[in-house]
């Protein structure tokens, strides 16, 4: 194998195994920052040794073994400098870890709890939203700071600072490397799900930049969601989130045209929707339902996605059901954005007049003042009512608010079409 091929193999192994390695080491050192350092040491060792010796049969076990040995050596050195009673107890624990450590056992270590602990740590509510996203992609996604920066269109130094500060905050706050107790589990799980969905959404509808989609982020979020579903199989909202992401991801290929231009839902070629992802999403939604306790917000959104996924044509879409599901979602998780989505469904189910009335009730919402989809939705409803001049003005206003170049172009094209249509009507 050539050196470049070996490096590609190492990169692939790291993407797959890094979270597992960091989680296993963090259990020993109780510090995610140190754990990542030792995992990176193992990665460097692989980059130095594997081009010469070849890729091991069990590359993940090899990396884990090296990282754990570095961690154990670190604690031993620290033990020699500080012989307090509690440290002697830690040293005895480390000795037991060292005695048990070999490649065969490393590959078979039960890592589920360790990985779940790492997920809850990386998404801890004590961290800011940006820090949680960056740390999750770094620790669990195996992405470099440069890759995260490119994905979110921010300077690499900004991402590096977020990661460093997040690690320092966790260390200074002495956040324990353990699973949350039942009383705090719901809050902590909500934070984890929020982070994963934020990552997915940035891939599904990029907030800025030249591309409408960033599929790699969707894939990272889906992988994290699937891992979490395996580690927490009794949590219905985990399956609800996975269902939502699977169903939405099924439309990725159909959401853009040959040159990357956005294609709206009703204009998409449904033959390009990924049926495997749809089946997986519907199965995850069914699993969430069977766990009982009523559908949570992610499960309700997945149920809305399922209505679209089951419709072979736009005309077959059950918009009445979608409007009812949005009404249930608004009761469970009230927000102006949910109400805006409900207004879209009302407009499709009961006519554009009803939808416009619902949208206009949201005009005073401060949180929607700079939200480009409010005038975009209003423009769509006005266009369906034949009020083309007003519709064009709304599309122009929406275009001025979005930071995404592809979406801006689409909105301006719709504005131009409305203006031309209005001109033709007045001429006739």
C-alpha cells in the first residue's frame, strides 16, 4: 500500500473510531480535553508507523491501545508527583486498567456507556450552542477544526477557540464523566437532540454561503443520531429525531438541480427520493410510537415528514393531516416558526386566503422580523391569490434577508416572474 493510500485509510479509520477512542480514554482520565490529546497522540503514532509497518488487522483497537497507554503513563507520572491518598487509589485503579489492557480485549471493550457519556458531555447545557456543536463535531464526528470551520463558514481560529473554551469550561466546572441521573436526563437529552438537529439543519438548508445544501453535515448528524438510538433504545424522542432526519435526508438529491439551484418541495422529482431512507425513517417513527407516552416534538415533525414521504405526487399530500400535526406541535412546543409552518399547511389544506390570514397574525412577532421565510411564505400565498405585484415585493424582501446566495437567487427569480406576470395582466 502506498503512503498516500495508507494516509487515506488512517483518515477513514479515525472518522469511524475517534469517538470510541476518546470515550474510552475519558473514562480513565475524566477529562475530555486530555482524552482527545491522547487520542491525537495515537493518531500521530499511526501516521508515523503504519506507512512502514502496514495497517494493523484491528486498526481501531491499535489506536485505542496506544491512546490508553499514553493516558495511563500520564497518570503514573502525576502519581509520582502527588502521593495523596485519593491519588494512590486512582493509581491502583490505573494499574488494574494496565494489567487488563491488550489488543484483543481493547477491541471487545463494552464502549456503549463510555460513548453515551461522551455524547452527554459534549452537548452539556453549560456550554453555548456554538460550543456544543463544535465540540460534538470534533469529539464525536472526528472532524478537524478546519473542516468544521468550512462547514459553518467561520474562521478556523473561531472554531478552535470554541473547542478550547468548551474543554476548559467542562474542566473548570468539574463536570463528571458520567451519565446524567434520571431527574436531569430529560434536560440533558434535549440538549443532545438539539445539537444533532442543529448540525443536520445546517446541512439541509445552509444559513449562509454559496451552496443551499451541505450533505456531509447531514450525514454526520444522521450517524450521531443512529449511534444515540442504539445507545438509548428506550428514549422515544431519539427515534423521533432519527426518523425526522432520515425522512428529510431522503429528499436531498431532489432538492437541487444540475447546477446546485434549489428545487422546492412541490417541484421535486419524487422518483429521486431515497426510498431506503424513507423506509428507515418510517420504521424509526413506528418505534417511537410503540414506546408510548405520546409523540414528542421531533416525532411530530417526523410524522409531518411521513405525510410528504407517502405522497406519490404533490396532489396526494394530506395537507389536512399536516395542519393538524402542526397544531399539535404548536401546543407541545409553541413558537412563531411552528405557527408559520402551520400557516403554510393551512393555506394548502383550506386555501391561500386562510393561510394568508394565519401568516398576517404573525406580523408583529419580533423574532420573525428578520426571518426571511415570513415574507417568502407570504409571497407564495399572495402569488396563489393572483396578487402578483404584492407577491413580487414580498419575494424581494425575503431575498434581502437571506445570507444564502442560492436561496437569494431563487427568491429574486420568483419576484421577477411575479413582476412580469403583473405587467402582462395590466397590459391585457
